[in-house]
C-alpha cells in the first residue's frame, strides 16, 4: 500500500474513533453517518498525517510514545507547581528573557511536538521556530545563561531523544 | 467510594491550579510572562477537572467527551500561546524591564 493510502487509512480510523467517542452509539444510523463522514474527511485531508517513512518499527515507536506521555505528564505537574510557586511568592521572583536553542530534529511534525512540549514544561514558552536553521526561540521565565549551548542542554534535550526515536 | 474521592480530589486540585493561573495573569508583569501562567495552569487545571469528570463518570458518553477535551486542550493551548506571543513580538510589544536578554529581536534586526 502506498504511503498516501496508508495515511488516509490512519485518518479514517482516527476520525471514526473520535466520532464514536462523541456520540452515544444507539442505532445503525449513527454508525453509517459516521463512516460516511470519516471517509469524506480521509479523502479530503487524509494525506497530511503520514508523509515520510520512519526508521524504527511501530512497536518500538509506540513504546517510546508511552514513555513520552509519562515524562510529559511529570513535566506538566512540575510546571504547574512552579507557576503556582511564582505567583504566590510575595516578590514574584522572575528573571525573564527570550533565548535561542538549537535542535537536532528535522521533521516538521517532530519540531511542532517539541515546541508544544517546551511550552508546557516549567518556565518556558516557544515564541517562534525557524525550521531551516533548526532553531527555536524560547521565552524563559528564569534565564540562567545567555549561551545557546547551555540553553539547548537545559531546555531542548529533555524531550529531544525520545522524539527522535518516535518521529525520525 | 474510592472513585468518588479520587474524582472529586482531581476536580478540586484542578480548580486550585486554575485559580493560580488567574492569579498569575494578574500578578506577572508583561504579556509573555502572563501567557506562561495562562498556558501552564490550563493544562493541569482544566485537564485535572476533565480527568476528574472522566473518573467519576467512567467509560460512557460523558467520560469519553472529557478525554477528548483533554486531548484538544493539550493540542491547542500551546499553539494559541505561540500564536499570541509571536504576534505580540511582531507588533513590537515591549518586554518587561526585568528582562535580561532578547535573542529573538537581535536575530530579527540582523535580517532586516
């Protein structure tokens, strides 16, 4: 099966799943309508989801995805506690600034996920991405150093290795 | 019984973190720092409330809708934050006085 059709199949089953989660399945009518809508969606916009062949086997990638979700949840809890600490502190101890980091990821999907993860982790917010130069601009609530290498190690490397396994 | 304790506990924790997020919106200085508070608290705050609803309701219509809500919040919240901060920076909204470094502005000046 070609890559485009495989992508369309994936989109079809995903949208069908979302449909079944949204509706109470009480009769056949809803199943038929959902199938028709899912087919339409996958024909129109299905070829965007999977665009490149991946290096690793699917099970390995699913394993790393689960690891990523666990790590991500932990980072989110840390981020929330961090923000709560900052705002209840009487002096609001912040030291903000926008820094630049480098990333080794090349795929656009991987960089998007990395940017979103960085936004949700403690004290950082992605302002812009430069896909050609593989650079991300991060607004840090507490800047430690102005060197690109230091910041790359601090901010980017938390997720980069796992995302490398999943997306590249 | 245990399910109710965990569910209501998550809802209360979520409300608490949402409250801290709103407090951050008021107390932090400029738009970028405020976005930080807004995006972070919404994930665990609102996400926690929805997860609590899922645990209380179980695997039925309500529960699945709550799970979908969590997924969409996690996808859209950082994207919106990126769009807002990017737009703010482009329209030259100043960073706070406490700001130590702005490498994004430096790079953009070199381009022009």
